[in-house]
């Protein structure tokens, strides 16, 4: 059964948790899709996990298109969402339309994701959704704002919490079909989840959201340093190292090939 946006909205009503993971290439996407994960996000975190950048900011739209197309080719069931990278949508509504349109047309993914929830971003979301481009929002810790916000938890003061809550309302009213809530207090995430009609997907936001997302490289133990809210389910860094060391030993010892 192919996952649709309508199903995500129904699952919120049914209180059926939504699972989301990231992917950056065909092989990872194919494996994740075969597990039955609901949503695969081609996140701009690939700037760090796949391309070696220190932040998401250097990633270009063309690079996102390249990776998103590869991911989509590996997926048969999950809903695929692609991030709009830094400065590919903030300049104007026209720029956002062009960027989001290219993503859907050139990669085949079903939706885009963009960061922020102020009135300007909400207006952009409204413009995109009115012309038929589905949008997932992202509030709380927004990595494209790293130089202003850092990587600290957001929403800890009453003023910050109220701002984030209002952003959630703004994006819901603008037509977003889901919201990622990143690194905010559990109680704030629960308040937002109860207040809006669209699914909330948490990452470092507690277990009261409608679903959860993890960066797959963190889940698999591929990253050298995981964020504090990630859970590592295996350590592929060590598995890969061990397999590679065994290969080197076999080749040097004339044990491979036989």
C-alpha cells in the first residue's frame, strides 16, 4: 500500500504513530522502504552525513535534486519528502515556486519541506499549497538558522514557547500537511500536537507527537557524534571497519580471492 498525505492525516485521527527516516541515496532508500517506514525524508542533513559539511548551509538545490531523484528511484511504498535547501525559497514566493516545482517535476517526490513558521514563511507555504505543492513544515530548532539559533533546545522560555506555538498555528492555517517539531520541550510539543489538525513529527521533542523522525545515519551509528536526543540502534561504523579490516587481511594474506 502506497502511503499518501491523506493517510497521514487519518493516522493522526486514529492515533496511529507515524514513522519517518531520512535517506540520501538509492541503496539506503530501498532498504528503508522495504522495512515499511511511512515517510522517507531527503533531508538537507545529507550535507553533513553524506557530503562532509559542518552545517546544512552549503547544500545547493541542484545537489538536493540529485540525491532526491536517487532516493525516489529506490522507493515503492513510502511517501517521499524533499527539503528545500537554504536560500532556495526565502527570497520570494516566485523563487519558492520555481524551487519546489523543480523538486516535484525532476525527482518525482510527493512533497517538499521548508523551515520556519513566521508570517513570511507561512505566506510562502500558502502560495505553494494553493497551486498544488504539498508542504511539510519544520519549526523549533531549524538547522538553516544555525548561525542565529545554534543547536540549543528552542522554546524553553515562555516567549520562545509562545512564538513556536504561533508558528505551528500559522503553518497549519497556511495549508501544511504535517509539522516537524525539533528539539523543543515535551510539554510544548504536546500542546502543539493537541492544538492542530495535522500530524506532528518529533525529533528531540518527546513522545507526545503523532510520529517520530531520526536521521538514519544517527540511527545506524554511522555518524561519529550523535545528537543527545538520537537513539543509536546499531553501530555500523564498527561493522564496516571490521569487515574492511578482514578484507585487507585476506588480500594481504592471499586468502581472497581463492
